C-alpha cells in the first residue's frame, strides 16, 4: 500500500495546473448513458474514482476511448443494466447510473453505494423522486431494482438538499414524458455543469443554477462535446497549503467565480489573491490568522474544504471554531492532526482549534478523501518527517498531488 513521506518546513513557489472537477466528471460520464450518440468530453481528471466509473460504464457495454485529450463515450450497445457491488462498494457516485439507465432503457439494477465513511448519505431521496416519476422500485439483496416503461414528469420536493440526488433526478427527467419540477435542488457548480451538458445534448431545462429546476422531457437526446469545469476543491486545497506554509503560487485552469465563500475566508486568513477568468496569483507572507466558519450547501462554505482549512487553523495565530453541518462523521481527521501536535477539542458538531506555533512530524493515517488532504497540508507545515498512510483515499480525488507539490518545492515523495 502506497504512503507519502513528507519533510515539512518548505515554502511553496511556482505554477500549478488544476485538473477537471471529480464531482462534475462523475455525473457527466453517466450522462452518456442517455443517448446512443457519441459524447465527447474534455478536461476529464485522471483519478481513481474516474477510473472506477469508467470500468463501471464499460461493463454495461458502453464504448469508451481516448483521442486527442478527449474521452469519447458511446452507449449504443449497452446490454447490461446493472452496477454490481464489487464496482460500487468503493465509490458512492456509482448511484448516478440509476437515473439515466432507468430513463433510457426502462430498467436498472444498482448496488447500494459505498465510498468514504464520513456519515450517513442515504439514497432514499433518489428512490422517492424516481417513484414519483412512476418507477417501480424494490430493494433486494443489497440492490436497488428499478423498472418503468417510461418515466412521467412530476413535481419533486426533496427532504434535504442532495447533490447526487439532484443529478440523478435531473438526468432521469430529461427523457421523462411531460414536465418535471425539482424543488430544493442542489445549486453546486458541478450540478450546473451537468445541466449545461444535458442542454447541449438536447434537454430542455430552465432554472439552471437555482434551487428550482424545470425540465420538459424529450423523446431522445443526441451527442455533444463538453469540457468538465475545473476542480474548485483541488484549487482550494493548494491555496490552503500555501496559507499554511507561505510562499507564492500561480494557479491556472481555475474558476474563481465559483469559489467566493472559500476565497473570502482565505483572504481573511491573510492570503493575498489576484484573480482572472481562469487564473489566480496567490501569496502568503505572514502566519495565518484564525478563521471560524460553518459548512453549508453552495454557495456557502463547502464541506469538502472543511478538513483542509482546519489544517490551516491548526498553525494560525489564535483560536477558531469550525462547525460541520453536512456530515456527522466528518471530524475523523482531528485525532490524526492531534498526533502532529494540533490543539483541537470537539463539542458536538463543532471543533475548537487553538493554533500552535509549530506542528511536529509523526506517522498518521488517512480516513477519507478530504481528511487525507488535510494531513498532507499539516505535514507540509510540520517540523520533521511525517508518514501519511492509506493514501488511496487521496488518489480518489487528487491527480498526482505529490508530483504537483514536489514541483512547487515541497519535500514529498510516494513510497510503496
């Protein structure tokens, strides 16, 4: 099992290219199930989760090839309407084949999903929405088995804001008969990116970017070309690393316009930021100021950046508190940060952090995707050597993070 060895204390300098967004690429890959025509995708990130999704779609019969930096997907010969447990267990996003498969082929059998152990993320909202659209759904032997001759439009109000739920129901609604209204829809940029692709494929969607999506179903969708949006979480992770250790970075291939909440907090922490349409110039010349925040749905502070920003607060000049409102188990990195000397106390869903002048290297273990990134950031700021174990979590969501950091001056290497 691979590990990272990090010797901290090095400032970061240079330029880093940000990859396509994992959380946009996964539903967009599934959207190719909605048509027999070819869908061409650019800026697809090279991540473990993307590789898993590719294998899952290929085993359904979808043809996938890479050509001139694009992924070309064609679902003309899909003959296996199933997502088996052995492919779904490591990645919760596998549930995203359910909506498009059911809408186009009238049937889908999908294993209940796995993924990070960061709290309860039920699929009941997906099931409730598809049932409202006329699907017959049974749960048998750990599988969701859904059938419908043709889905019908419906007004669906989800009990909670759910990103994958919105994406699944949005894809299903594009081929449903009549009008579907999704109330309380997720507004995340990754949902918006999926909607823009669907419109290119011939879908009729109003309210993109709002919490009310109105979809007029069509008989069929056609092929399209689309570039996946840049990953705002990878962008934020590199900016947090800079805030923790100091230096100056130029980030290219980014979208500053979808990161207001995070960039505001980083500026409060002392990061100097200049932004263009697709670039950022960032400089950190001081010890970070402590920043308190609470996670919430977009456009608020993203839960996927909570752990990384907590690592910055661990070395900030003062005390802060972080409240997690999305996932109940998303403080598992705290115990590992404390192994490096962080001063953190947990009270319910709030962490109280007292910044320390210096963290000290130690062996630590990643517990989930974003927790692993927070440990890398803390290790970069720590004195001495840190060994980060179980970095397969990191590989699920970051494209060769250690290679990019090493090119910026960090002392980091992967060992077998």
